[in-house]
């Protein structure tokens, strides 16, 4: 089975104004939903080095991880941060968490 993994950067030019920051979006494409035998470790930078200077007080409690499942037709982003086991952590601006399946 083939997987396609892409990272989509998101511009945060107006971070100061909105007081919210959007990190990159990780797209994982696969032909069908895949339940993994063992959880996959995902590491994704939440900000560029330049943006991290603006976000010095960033902690894991500020980070939210969302999933867009293909199981229903709504295609809405669902916050899965609290559902992750073990909980997500933040190390040097990189969010680290495990997932049990890929749904797209």
C-alpha cells in the first residue's frame, strides 16, 4: 500500500493581531483508512525558527492537534489533542505524538 505524506506551511503574518498561530498541516494520503499494528510516531515542527522567537512562551498546553477524518461526510477538523495516548509533547518547537490510524 502506498502513502503520500506532504507538509503544508501556513503563513502567520498577522499573528500579533489575531493572537493565534497556525502551524503546518500534515497531509497523509492513502487509498483506504489504515489501522496500524503499532502506533506511528509523528514529529512535526509547529513553527519555523523565526516564528519560534515570537512564540517563546509556547508550551504543549497551547498546541492543538486536529484530524480530518474521511469516515463521515462532514470533512470537519476535529480536535484530538486530549484523545492522544500518550499525550502529545512539545520539544524545541516540535510537536510529538502517536497515532493508531491514517484516515486519508
